[in-house]
């Protein structure tokens, strides 16, 4: 059925945050991953106990990956298919209309090998810098840290991310080539200071060891941690280091333990449909990614 023949339902905005409110072509009835016995629980209870270890990866597998960094890098760059969200432009439009400067966006990337190598529901993250108009409205456009990058922002590179090749600005066409996106908004944080810290890390090499204690190399969640040092992002011991799991950030926000509010959760499917889902559905999707925490 053509997307043009189906309605798009938008819910009200509450406090500037996006409520679950979108139904598009091909959305296949009830959300398949939801456990109906748990869906009514508060999100904090659903995610309780998850995202605190390395999932299904034993130490020997992590050691093998450590010893073969270049191979893992090449495998991680493989794209298996285009992201499902590309087939549903209104879903992307809904998401981007909700974003404000310094919002965090996290991606479920089953369309990439990297999405299968990293534990959890969300395996990559970026910071939405904002358009020129949004940055001016927020009083951030004048910041000296933005001066070298204003032309890139005008050209549509609105997302700051740490990826293979180093920290960079990327367009929505790049980062939203994905299957699902959750957006969080910092609360009680100094956005100007966070932006300055992020732009100062431009070009820093990517950290294939995902070591949150190595400031000379950065992975995506570590970049967010450096931009918001007061947020206290949870760290997970892995072999001889500490890392930061993206699902731990989202779960912490849902539990009220981290200073981030949910903006929205948009998920597309193979049938060409998409939906903006609730906080409970988001929590259950995260829990599904951590088998050891499923038993209540």
C-alpha cells in the first residue's frame, strides 16, 4: 500500500518533547517485541538490571577482537543493506523536526555489521548540533568553537559523531541510514560548554578498543561523555579497561538516573512502515538486547 494513501498521526507536544504519535504504511499492528505482561510497567522497572555487562561476548572473544583490530575495523565498515528509515521519509522528517541543538541521537543499526558486533539495541550515537537558525535562536551560533565549521553546518552536516576516520560532522543522509533512532535531550546542562568541548575534539582518531580511559582516541559514547562530564555516564568494566554502553545511557535516562529526557523513539521496519513508540516500548526493546537481564 502506498505511503501517500495512509494518514500520518502526530501527537501533541508536551514540554517540547515528542510524544509517541506516528503511524505509517506497513506498520504491522502491535509492536512485536513487547511482552504484554510487562508493557504496562514503568520504563525504569523494565530496564532494571540491564546494560551492565558485555552481553553475549565472553572474554576470549573480546581478546580475539583486541588482537585483530584492523580486521574488526574492516568488518565493522560493511553495510549489509540500506537502513529501513530511508524508505519512510516522513519518519525522518518527524524526528528531525523534534530535534534541538545538543540533543543526543542513538541508532539501531542492524543494516551494518557494526550493529551486530556491539552489544545491545543501540550501537552508535551522535550529537545533533542544529541548523544555523536553531543555533542562532539558542544563542550558540556566535561561539568561536563553531567558526571553522559554520560552512559545514550550512551545508547540512548537523550531527557530530566519533567514527572510523575520526570525530566529524555528518549529514542526516549519513547518520539516519538506520533502522531505528532514539533521541534524548540534556536537562540542566550547559549547552554552550558542551558544544565547545565537542567541537574541540574534531578530528580525534576513533578508538577501536572502546577504552573510555583513553582520551587520545574516542568512540561515540565517549565523545558524549566528554561533552557532558557532569552527566556521570555509567561505565562497564571490559577486560583491562572501562567502556560506555549506549544502551546504558538510554536505560539510565529512562530510569531517571541520568540528566537526559526522552524526545522520541522512531522505528522503521522491512515492510516500509514506521512508528513513533512509547517509552515502555523503548525500554522493552532495550531489555530484549540483554538476555541475562530478561528474567525478573
